[in-house]
C-alpha cells in the first residue's frame, strides 16, 4: 500500500520496465461505466435517484425498495395524527420546494404526496423497483464489486422469488426508523380486542379518520410517550369514548420549534398563534409572493439552526430551555397538576428526542382521557392491568413503543474477510463521519449510525450524506479505482470523538433504547457542523485499489487528451463558459467597494440584526402609539366639548328662530285696525298698495336675521366637528387593528399604515376639529353681541370688551409661534397654519412669472377625425380635442385595465401593498425611528439593520435621513455643530454609505448630501463597545479605499482623511484590547508599500536622494510610519497568527536593511550629506529607540547587527548638521537605540565603533542642512 493509500503489485522505480508505464488508450474524460445499487426509496433513496444521474456520467442506477410505494417510513406509517413535528417548510429537500403545505406541521399524507411528486418530476421510477427486498449483500474482493440477492414477487405468479444483481458501489438508505418492534409485555398476544402498533397501522385504502368512526363508543389505550404517542393521543381523544395513556417514563415537550417566528411572520394574534394550520390566504401568499416565501423559510431555518446550544450540557441556553419547557408544560397541565409531576423529567433537555407534541398536553386535561403512570403488569384478554392493581377495559390498543434502533440490520451485509456488518457493529455501531465503515469498501451509508441531529434540519444532512457518496463514486470512476475504503485509524479517531451531551441518564433511541450507554443515534454536533464536515471529503482518510493492473498511480490520466479533442467534436472551449468561468473582481474602487459591501452582511449575527430591527420597530411603535393615543384623547375632549356646546347653542336657537316667524296680531289691535280702515277716505281705499300694507305682517328685523344666521352656523359647525371626530376615532381604531408586537412583518404593516396616515393628512383633519369648534364659538359670540347691541348698549359694550379680549388672546397665542420659535403656545392647529404660512414661497410664486421667460403651449389635435370637426369653430374644436385626448389617456385606460379585474379585499390590498413596498417600508421604519425620537440609538440600530440592504437601499436611507434632519434643523443639518456633526458615533454607518456611493457609476447624492456626508465623517467618532467583526470590517474597508482613488465620485473624503480615520481607529482598538487580526496586517502592508515606493525614488538615477531633499524626507517619513505599525503588530493583542507575523518580519527586515544601508552610506560620504532632513531623521531615530524588544529580537538578523550598531554610533557622535538642540536629541536617542540593540542582540564589532568615532572626531563629517535650510 503506497503512502497515498493506492495499493500496487510491487514498488515502482524510474529504472523499471517502460512497459509498466505505458499510457492508457483512453481519454481522461472517457469514464468507465459505474453500477450503483441503493437500498431504500425514502428521502435518502429519492435524493440518490436525483443526484447520481445528475453528477455521475454513464451510471447504471438501481434503487430497491421492499415496500409497495416510495417514501420509506412516511409510506409505511399511517397511524392517526401522523405528522412531521418540525416546521414543514424546514422538512423539504433544498432542490424541491413546496409552497402549499396545509399546516405548519405537515400531515403524513402530504409528505407522502410531496415525495411522490419528486419521483414523478424527476422520473425516478425508471430506477426504482418496488417490492424488491435486498436480503443479502457481499463484497467480492477480487472483482471489487458488491453482489446482492433480492427477494421479490414473481411478475407472473406473484410467488416470492430471489434474483441476483451486482454493483460497483452500494449505498444503504435503510434509515434508522424503519424496523418497528412490539413491546415486551406479558400477555400481549392474549389480548382479544383490536391491537395495533403505531408503525404497523394499516387503514386498508381508507383514511384513519374513516377507520376511527368505529371507535366512537369504545375505550382506546395508547402505550408510550414518544413522538408517535404524542400525536396519537390528541388525534384520538375527540373521537373515542375514553382514552387511556400508559406512560412509563418522563419526557420533555418543547415549545413549538420556531413557533414564535411562525406567529410573527404571519401576523397571528394571541388567539390564532397556536393554530398551526395555514389559512387559504396564507397559502396563496406563499405561492404568489416569492420574497415572502423565501423570507419565511429562511427565518424558520435560521431559527431551528440556532438551537444547538440547548443540547450542550449545562449551557445557558439549555438552562433557559429547561425552565421554559417546564413552565410551558405546567401551564398547559394546570387543570391536572399531578400529571406534570409524573411527566416533567429531571434529566436535561435533549437527552431524549425533543418534540413539541402540539395538542398532547391539552388532550390529557380532557374529561375522557386518563393518564396512567403506573407500570404495566400484564395485558389481559379485555384490557391492561398495572402494578398498582388497577385494571382498565380496553377495546382498541395502540402500542406506540417505537423502533428497533440497535442498527442490527434485517439483511446480511458481508464485507472484506467475510465480516458481517451486524457483527462489526457489536457492542455498538461505529462509522466514519456516519457515512462509511472500514472493511466494507465501496459501501456508503445514509442516515445510519450517528446521523440524527438534536436540532436543525435533518434533510439537509441526508442530502450531504448522499452527495458524499456521489463524490466518492465520482472519484472511483474518474481515477479508475477498484475500491475506496476508509482507513481503520480514521474510523477509530472519529469514534473517540463521539462524546456529547446526550450521554445523560435517560431512556432514548439515541442509545439504542437504553438508559445508559453509547450514543449511536446523533451526530456529535450541530446540523451546520455536520454539513461543513461532509462538504469536502478528506480523501487522505481512505485506502485505494486501482482497477487496472498498472502500477503507475497516474494511469487514469489516459492518453493525454480529452474526448472532444480526440474526436474533434463537442465543446473544446468549455473553460470559457459558466460555471467554469471564474472572473475575479476588478480591483478598481467600484470593485473594491462591491467586495467590501458583500462582506458587510457578515459583521452581525442574525440575532443582532433581529434585535436591531426590533429596537427600531419598537421606537416607531412607541411613536405611533403615542400619536394615536394622543389623537384619541383629543377626540374625546373635543366630542365632550362639542356635545355640551351644541346643547347650549340649541337652547338659544330654540328661542331665536321665533324672531324669523311673522308674529300674530293681538285681537284688540286687529279690531282697532279694522275700524281705522273704515274711517279712511275714499282715495286711500282706492289705493290697493295701501290696503296690502295695512294687511301685511311686520318685516323681520335685520338683527334677527344675523342673530339666527350666526347661531345656527355655530350649531352646524359644532355638530360637524363632532361628526368628523367620530370618523377620526374610527380611522384610528382601524389603524391599530392587527398590529401586535414588533416583528418585521408587523413593523412593515405599521409603517405602511403610518405612511398612509401622513399621506392622507389625517393629522390635518384632527387639527381641523378644534378650528371648527373655535369658529363655532366665534359665531356664537358674534350672535350674542348682535342680540345685546339690540337690547342694551351698556351690556353689549361690556360683553364686547370681554369677548374682544378673548379674541385677542386666542389670536395672539395662535400667531405668536409663527414669528417666535421659542414661544410655548403650541396647539394642534398651529401646525396646520405653520405649513400654510410660507411667505417666502408665496413671494417667489408671485414673482416667478415676472422673472421667467414666457413659453408657448402648442396644441396638438387628436389624430382621430370626429364628426363635429365640420361645424365647430376652430378654437372650440381644439379645446374639445384636448379634452378627448385627456379622457382617453387618463380615464378610459384606467377603466379598461382595472375595472375588469376582481376587486381585492381591504386586507388583501393592504398586504399586497406592504409586500410590494417591503424594502421601502423598512427604510422608512429606520428613518422614522430617528425622525420621531432624534435619538442616537435609532442610528445605532440602523447601522446594524442596513447590513441587509442593497446599495440603493442604503443610499435611499441616507437621503431620507438627511431630509429628515433638514426638516428638523434646517441649514444646521450639515453644520459641524449640528445634530450629526461633532461627536456623532456613527462612523460605521457613514462608511457604509460611502461604500454604497462608490458602487454607483455616478454619485446619486446631491452636492448638499455629499457635503453633509463629509461633515458627518469628518466630525464623527468611533462608537464605544465595537465588536471585533465591526472593527475588522471598518479597518479593512478604510485600508482598501486608501489604496484606490475615489475617481472623482466624491469631493470628500480624500485619502489623507481616510488614513487618519484608520490610524485613529487602530490606536483606539489597540488600547482597548480588541484583537486586530488581518486589519493590522493590512495597515503594515500599506506602510511597507509606501516605503518601497519612496525607496525606488531614492535609487532613481534621475531623482536620487543626493539631489532631492524632498525625496529623502518622504522616504524617512514612510520609514517612520512603517516602524510604528510593525511595532504595534508585535505589541497589540490578536496579531500573533504565525503566517501574518512572518510577513511582518519579512517586511521589517527589508526596511531595516535598506535604512541601515542608506544612513551608513550617507555618513561615510560627506559629499552626499547635503540632502539630510533633520526633522525626519529625528522622527526615525526616536522610533528606533522605542521599538519593542520582541521586534528587535525577531526582525534584526545577526548579520545586520554590526551595521545597525555602526549606524547608531555614527548618529551618537555626529554633529554640526543641524540646530544644536536637535542634534543633541538625535545623539541621545541614538545612544538609547544602541543600548536597546546591545541588550537584545548582544554587542557588535567594537573595531567598527572605534574607527568610526575616530574619523568623526577628526572632523571628517561635514555640515548637514536642516529641513529649514539652516547650516
């Protein structure tokens, strides 16, 4: 066996016979045929039926299934209440979505239908052979094949017969829950009633509901408290006369997995939160709204994949889950608390398989259910007798006592050396990563030992196990192998790894039905952990045998060409097509921004994002509730006032309206008028006008008309305000319906309605009511004054004065806030007046026609000739034509498009609108959270929430946020001392916005918005308590942006500003003990590049250090900066990754070599010292003496020590090249630097020091100019 596991007949040698290395006469992609046999057609077998033909060319696949249908355990189980006990949307294959599940926990018949649908869709019956039971399989070591014996009914006679088959690869997909067993109870076979095992119940082509009709008046017993019993009891309870549940042990009943998310996502209230059937509207939404379905499924999958910590012994989540489950069980068993004492366990959560058992605890509390915890002594002919002497008559008995989980297979599988796998799996089954067993080559397992999961999606694990077998088969075929077999040592190591929380004492199928023992049912970790483990096989853990009798391991490479090349057919440039084409991102600023933007979503965990959304939604909810409650209270006050006021005015109107009626004459006065009429002369009698005047009623005085007009107007206005107030209260009540909690979906609905309140100016309507009441009061007072001035001037004068004072007070308090922002006389209607009061806009509107150029509006006639064009005047015809065009364009099309469609319900229309505007509403939620509170926490929440937004969504948020700040603070919105100016701690948010700007071809921000963004970044601070992921992302983003020009997309920020931000952030996090990781390495690399660029200029013949002091100064500044970052890499926490530190060491050594060479050459060449910059030299020497001993130890090789000490000696004695005090400081720092190096690395060559000091004392060094040019 060779080192890579491939066995050969003898050792190969370069001097061996050339015939041993003859090329194969086949192309590398001329794959040999492969035969695969799969045992079982459940989820694993069906997945194999899809994946093997998809991934393996020239495969001959056969799937043997002993039952009469596909589905495995879901085909065989048909007991009452059968359902999946994890969310249906999490119990489906990744490549086969089902959107019309009828319930959150899918019924068994629907799962069977789902599996049959996959078989039909992918036409898998061509591979599947039903009623074919594999009874024996044996590996042929010489041929490298599996020979299987299969029992089936004869196609013609139906009698059992056996056939044989063979395959290169064998996949066992038997499952662990396919072999049920009867309980070991005395007298079981003596029972004369109807006896069923839950797994063997057969309704004989009927539904179980139809069969259960015969049990309505009978006593039914259920033995067990496992998953099957928890479904049987609530299903049978309402259908039988009496139900007795015999429970031997205890078990945890979990709260429904992801049940809280179920209620939140579907906006269920407390009454419907535990109704786990989907409504028709919800099913239709799953079908028609892909985004909602995707969000629903992803949220549930995320939720159930977040529960693994609850399975870890003593973990905080397990402790919390234990308390939560206990409280839930005791609450639901409050009617019968003694059951809780018998049922609630004392072992940890997840020691046994967790199940929510919806309806089980509630059923135990029903009057026709009896819970028996006493052990069963024996089963009699008529019922069950327990150890406490009690006997129950039972007519129908269900044994829900589980399966044979010992993994002793019902067939013989014989591997290498004649070993039976059942013997190999004694005393307990073992496997390698749950998919392979040593001694059984070319055999793989799906859902075998240690394949279960304590939390998460089981089907995802099954898919990865099948894909593991597919990848192994592909390797077997591609490399022309006879066998692939896991190494015994690899299996042994994995077996030692299998120690989990489930080893607590409790009876569980995880431990083959025993209370204590080895856990054989579960994967030793989470589902996600299992998927990562299986995704990339460790081929080094396998031994291989070649199929061809050639010792060269690369014989499978064939004749050096592919089939398409050899035959000149097919695609010979396939590497330029998807999915082979892999184009790395363009490293311009847009590409860098895109890459960083794609990384930003991983900064925060889903829990943090959910909490941030909840915080933002809570702020909006608080603002919304306070606003609606305030309006409701105002409406109550207004309605009471309007009622009282209307009653008063009505009393006055009851008297005043009489003044409008003609008054009846007094009888005496009437007689006197008649006598007077006879005394008049003939000339007067002959005048009819005088006679009419004498008989007519006196006219209504004007003051009475005004009085009634004013008072009736007052009454109408008062009643109108009351009517509008009632309508507003109805609107507000409708607004609050169906908005429980702060889930994402509820928050969207709330924001949708809140936006509509603003859009339709409900606040303006609320403000209108007090205005109407004030007008009503004004009309009443005006009418009162009219009456008083008619009756008595003195009284009227006093009343006028008082009413005038009231009017002046109301008018002044109303108008003063318009002119003085500090005025506290704020009322609802002042906001309406303020929105109308826009004098500058009014002046601009008035003057616009005077300053704008006139435009002509040409009229285009309608193209259709009409009959009236013949006789209508041209001007009228043009008007009619424009009107017709408008109607056709804006009205007729609406009628045609919308009126023919069915009218949606109000709720449906609202949900559809919310779904369409989902992202926009999310944006508005975040803006509203800040707009309504002006609190920095709203921006902190937005920083997290925006990580899920696309670039346009982030920019839309910033633009709306800026608009909100402008609305609140006017021109101060982008001032340095503004609300988001100096001291804001939102640098992560602004950096995110900057990235999104750079993703666009052109900046979508206006000049004002860009200026504001620059101000916010320039005056912002990094927030306290930043997480490691946040820091690393910010540092990497800043570093990458510094490396690339912004290409003019933004006037701000420039590279220097970004560099300053990065350096400041690094200094902060370093001092706070945050691990810097790759971000610090990035900074070191950037500084090193700066050194190399400036060093290249020094060595440039055209611009050398001896000719340009500026180049020398730039070089020294870069060296100073680099040494600072390199030293920080040695002293900051989290920077000790071996490969990273090796890079830092290499960079530092290169810089120190170059620096030492340059300075030593400078001091030994007096003719070249005129370019030295004293200030930059001072900085470098200071940095050298402050280096950490760790850096000196690792980055200064022994051969460099003499040169560096010579440089230090030169600096410590040189003089005359700058200002005296500068030179003295440099000399002192050089001595400190030399002392540091001697202490860490040891003394150098003393001869060099002596010679150099002598030359310097003799005056061989000349004056060096300072940066200011002074000698």
